[in-house]
C-alpha cells in the first residue's frame, strides 16, 4: 500500500472536485481518498505543497520517432514527407525499440501515464512498455500491400500482434490504419473486423491535410469521414487522429457513430496543415475529443502539459474568443476525455476510489505554480507549469518515477538513442 | 575568470556558428572562445554534453504581475481588464517587489538573462534586479494624469526614476507609455523628450487590439502607428510591444523610423486579440522583431523557450506555410534581435569575444534534447526543450544559477509571493 499525504488533489471526477487530502493506493487500485487517511502503508509519500492529479493520456503518436526528433523541420509538407519516409525506410527494429524507450522516458518525465501509438513493429514498442511500466495502447499500422514496406501482409501482422499481446499487463493491442490515401475499402473493413473479433479498437489518421481530403473527394466523390461512414467502418471502437478538415455534417456522423477524436494542435500548427480542428463544433455535437502530441518529427516533443496550453490558446486566437477551450476543458481532454477515447473511463483518467492508480504528483512550489490556490491550480497546470514540475509518477500502483528519477535505466536509454538517432538522421 | 569547458556552443554570431569548444570569461566579459582553451581559471565548469548559448532577452512584460498568475483566464477582454485593473488598484509596493522577485526567479530558471519591463513603481523592480543579478530594462509607465492611479505626475515619476537609476549596474531605466488610448499627443512627445534627454529608450504598447486601433482611428482619423509617426514620436529609440494590427503601410513607417517591435505570440493568442502580428511583412521591410512573454496575467508564464515555439508555429499555421519563422529565426528573435531591439547588439545577444558574459548552459542530455547534433541543436532548443533544461546561468560574468540553484534566496521568494499573491487574488 502507498499513502499519498496532504496534497492538493485535482480529482477530475464528475464534479471536478479539488481539495487538500490523502490518497491510499492498494495494489494497482485507488483504495481510498479523503481529507485525512490514517492507515499504515508500506510507503508514504509526503505531498505537502504538491499537486496530486490523474496521469495524462496521450491519445495519438508515433513514440519511436522520438529518435528522429528535429530532423525534418520548417519544410513544406511534401519535403517533410520525402525526408521522413527516407529515414523510415532505414529504420531497424533496434531503432524502434530505443526510440520507444526514449519517447516513453520523456512521457513519464512530463506526466503521461498512458499513450496511444500508431506504427509498425509494435512488438518492439510493447517491449518498451514492458521495460518501463507505462500503459500502452498500441495500434499496428495497416494499409494496402502495394504501399507498405512491412514484411508480410499488414493486416496479418496486426492480427498476429494482437493475438500475441492480448491480456498482457498494461498493453492494449489495437488495429491501426494509416489513412484513406493508402487503404482501400477492403483494408478498412478487414481492420475493423479484426478489431471487433478481438474486442479492441481501431486507430487511424483522419482528415489531417487538405490534400488528403480533396484527393479523396476527387477519387470517390465523398469526403473521408462521409466515405468511412458510408462503407460502414465507423463505430464505437473508432479512434480518429487529427480531424482537422471536417465539415459540421461530418462531425455529426462522427457523433452518431460514437467515433472519438484525438486533437493534435501542436503538430497541426507546426506542419502548417492549415485550418484548425473544429473543436467548438465537436464539443457541441457531443464528440469525445482528447489530446495527442503526434510524433517527434512533427511536434517535436511529447509534453502533454505543453499540448494542453496549445490546445487552449490556438482556438482562442482562431475564434477571436478567449472563452473557447478554457483551462478546465484542456485538462479534461488530457485526462478523463482521453480515458473516454479509449473506453477506459471506468478504469483511468481521474482520481476516484476503485480506479487504477495512474497518478502524478506535481511540485506546487515551482515559480510557475505560484500563487497556488484551489482556483488557480488548474489554469496554472494548463497555462503556466511545464512537464518538469512532475515529481513522481505512479502507474498501475507502481512508482515508476520518484523525485524525477525513473525506476528503469534512463542513462542507457539516452546513450543508446543518441548513438542510433545521430546515425539515423545523418 | 570562469572557464566553460567542452560544450556545444551556439554562438548566435553573424555566421551563426555552432561548434564544440570552450569559453573563457574574465570579469563581466567574454575573453576568449575556442576549440580548446587551456587557461587557469578561478572556476571551471564542465559542459560536456551541454549546450552553451547566449542568455535570452525578453523584450516585453510586466514582471511583477507574476504574483497575479492565473487569476483572470478564459475571459472576454473587457472582463479580463475589469478583473486585472481591480487587482492592480489593490497592489502595494511590497506586492510589486515580491512579484518581481517571483518573475525574475522564474526567468532565470528558464534561461532569460535580460528583460524589459513596463509598469509603475519601477524602483521596486529595480530593487529586485539588484537583489537577483538579472539585467533589467525598466520603463516607468506614463499616461495622461486623468487616467492614472499613480501618485504624482507620471512623466515626473518616470524622469525621477531615470535620474535615480542612471549608471547603475545592470539597470537601464527607460520611459514607458501605456498606449494611445490613455495618452495624448503631449504625453507621447514629453515621454520621448525625457528619453532623448537621458539617452534612453521609449517602450509602449502599440496596436495590440482591434478596439484600440479602430477607436483611435475614429477619434483622430489615423491608425495608431500612422498617428505616432505623424506627431513625430517615432525614432530609433522606440520599442513597441505587440504590433498585431498593423498595415503594410504602417510597417514601412516603423522600418523608416527604426522602430523596434516586441512580438508576444502567447499573450496575443490567449487574449484572443484576433489577428496575428504580420511577421513575414515586418521581416521583409527590415523591422527588428524580438520576442516578449508579456505579463503573467496573459501568458501565464515567462518561459522564453516556450515563447520561441509559439512564435515559430503560430505563423506557420496562420500562413499555411511551414517555412515561415524557422527555428533559427525564432532563436534569433530571442537573442541577438532582442539585443538589437535594445540597441545593445554590441554588448549582449550572442557569444562573441568582448561582449558581456550573459550565457546560459543547457543540459543536452535531457530526453527532449536527443538526438543532439550540430544540425538538431537549434530546432531542439526551439521546438522540443523546455526552460527546465537550463542548468547554469551567468549574467554580467556572475554565476546567478548553478545546477538549477540560484545564488539568492529562492525559498523566501516562493513563500512571500505565495502569501501575498493568494491574498491579492482572493
């Protein structure tokens, strides 16, 4: 049992309660929350002056690309794609493993306790999840065979991956689909069938760029979200990434089918994909909108605290309305709405009795957190504090970082990923 | 003498050279830079694996408002102003001093070595500059007497402040003007006269909001920048903040007169002032554009590393062009162009022999910095790393932070600003 003593608890429960108190963890679950808990625990962590919050959930990325960080910036999209595809083709399984270790190290250090990944060689990413203690939702990317560099059929690879990793601790295998530009109707529907057969989800890029949308429309007469609805792909198990170039009609189709969206503001802005994901309309129509960093080739970091700030302020600027995406909503997107995106809202995303113990403790005595009160703590987290305020991280009841020291071998990760990364991008 | 050994030096000199080497500091100046310097120094700092860069220059803010952080977020502009003006009226000299101490602590910890401030009671801010070791360009805000809550005439206050602080170490008193909405032609011209008489600069808000621009146009028939040019206010000593709502014609007038602009992307986005400062046009016309965080009521932090990222990506998104404001340009705005904004480019803003030793050393072994090469170091600094990567800070040849420990009493700052801040915003 672990007892967190005397912190400012930002519960993210239904009432968004914030109060000073204690949290008792028993095994992998939150046992009790209260003003004062006097229980003999194996480990007590004094949280005086600190903030106790749910771990953040990053709902879209390509974690192993951390090793390709800052290697393709400030380029027009076609130049960017040429450059990253060339590097992708050179990658080895070792690169993917150490890139994932680097990305996960960065995520844990900045408060993320769950992440969604879309890539190939997800078995290497799964190894990194196992070796670090984070929670990983891993979608093996499928696409038509003519477009892939994967050995073997991507759909078979995905299914094999799911079978091999079902029921493993903190690993949730999913089916990925790259996007409408490289996947036929058959591939989309086969991917869905595999997901349903194994009780898991699909995760895919949707309407990220104008090019994607207008080329698909020219080819099929339909916009991507209309087409995916019409072919019968969409369902409660669908998690779409980006969703930038969506019409209100398409948003209604997402809502009707229970499709979830991962919003990636930093990546969208940096790639200059144009347009701003229509968040107010998605909120209005009842679409679950969560937050993702995307990969390090386009962000270039994995800091969800920064992502909350970008999400909140980019829409204010775009809509000329400072009340759009307030701080509380940004924190919701990074926590409880991330859990909803993964149909895991009964398990993670908030600090409530009976839920998994995925908890971060932030230093409330950094200058960026001051003044700290029950009213300022959420805007401070969203607008002012950085990922480095995260002192401790607990995932599935295990302390994976204590006083910013991770329990696995961080030094070797930095060393190996520097060697392999410098080689890869040279 | 201080010897920085074996770091990756991002010089920001004219050729933007980046190389591994040593930096020798003698007194307040950079004595020598080279691949290897073997000199017996009083203090040697091993920078292996680290980045040696010029300290950043924050060219617009209201530092003492750090104590009002996160107290007026997600509000329409008029509600925001009502709330902050009400708090402002309650402020004491003690609040201003401790707020400044809090803001300066935050700035030093995130790599800023020089800052520009626009507020009243600048003598309290000057005390904080003295007590911390940072470099401060302090503009006492003037405005028409009918609008001020200052005791005494604001112009006289400003002049008195300048006289009392001229020639002091690291303190550069300037004349501030709040903006066209509260200052008559006479006030603007008197402010300029005081600045010229004392060989210093003017610093003022310019065309931040639509309201400001269109109300001024309704009243005078001219847009603010046209009007300020026509009344003869503009000069080489003018440093304007924001410059959002500018026409190309106005930009040409700024360029012609040598007016400098401090761009504040985060504040502009968060306040939803609408519009995006026309950076590409300012660059094209030759206006010196630097970077500022604005105050903590509107940002809500003072992290120039985050500000570089916002500056780079907001314009990409707005222009649908990923090549706009590349990483190198963002770093320039935060360093050498900040020095130019203050007419101090021979003294600060880059690592060059003979210049003041205002230097930061960043940890190149945080995950966000990896992979690190001569090619990735600048995009890593702009797009991926955070202010917490700053390990050491040297200002005017004095180590003011070593291994993230400041040489002054940081604990008392946090304690006092928490007490006073919580009281002020309650």
